[in-house]
């Protein structure tokens, strides 16, 4: 994914060296790679478990596929800082990309997730092999529902999570 810009953010592509630094919990190296200050909780074991469900070996085997479209949200203010990320769970083989997003708790409620996710969804839909982008969230997760709405997605289905209950599925198609 090329670096993208929104009104307030640089969307920095997640690279294998960045993932390696995060998984090694090497904050200084991760910050040097992305050129921005990381949130206090990064890199930590909880982030690694949530963000990189695959093993490092699996990511190393095909970083272009596993890290497809993944970006860091970097502010362009005086002190560049990472405020969150948008991920696609890898390059899809079936033409349907699933997007996920998160913003550091201290930076929430400022529109960063909507701004960045909208740009990433538009980028994904501009790729020849992608015909749709989906997002999945809980019915009670109001902030996530607002991000999805602002990305122009519509509800298409529900899923039952084995431990967490009902999940809503949203989609935006090309065109």
C-alpha cells in the first residue's frame, strides 16, 4: 500500500521491519521506522496478540499478503505520533477485504478512525482485485458503528461469535 494522506493524518504502511520491532517490543526501533512517537501501551504483549494473530514466521513468509493495506495513523502536528491503525486481515483471495481499525484510548473521539478508515476503504476498493470491503462489529459498539456509517457501509448480515455473541456485518461494494 502506498502512503496515503488525509486532512490530518499520514497513513504509514505497516512493514515487516515495523512488525518485527513491535513483536520484539523494541519501541525505539519501531518509532524510528515509522518516524513517529508510539502510544504508551505500544509495543506491548496485548497489542501484539490483538494486532498480529499470526506468527512472525507466517508474516515473514508473505509480508505483501499478510500486511496488505495495513497502516498506522500518524498525526502531522508538531510532534508526529501514532494514534491508531487500520488493518485488512491480509490480502483477500476472494475479492472481499475485511477492514478493522483502532485508535489509542487517549486519542479517541476525535474522528481519526473515521478519517483513516474511509481513506483505506476507498484505497482498497480502487484495487483491481477487490470488489467489496466488509467490517464486523458488535451491535452495542456505538463508536465502531459510527466509523462504519461514515465509510458508507451498509448492514448485510449478522454472525454469531462463539464467545461474544451477535456481530453485525457491514459491506461497501465498488461503484
